[in-house]
C-alpha cells in the first residue's frame, strides 16, 4: 500500500466513526517509507491535513 492509500483509509475510518481530527495528537508507525515520506507518505499527509485545519501540530514516532 502507498501512503496515499493508507491516508485515505484512515481518513475514511475517522469520518465513518465520527472521530474528530482535533482529537488526534500523535501518529505511531513502523517506519516504512510509504508511511514516513513527508511529501507522499501517510505521516506527511496527516500533518498537512492537521495544519490546513488550523489545529496544533501532531507528533510522529516510529
């Protein structure tokens, strides 16, 4: 799976379950390139989404 696919699946699940983006504080990953790429990875996409929503930055740990 590519980072975009993972991001889309997490975003869908958050919307489906009513989880609010403002509830997100950090992301923990296994360090795979599809996850960590700042431009195309899941972590980078999530940080951009949080930033664009005007929310405090999230931290990421791998």
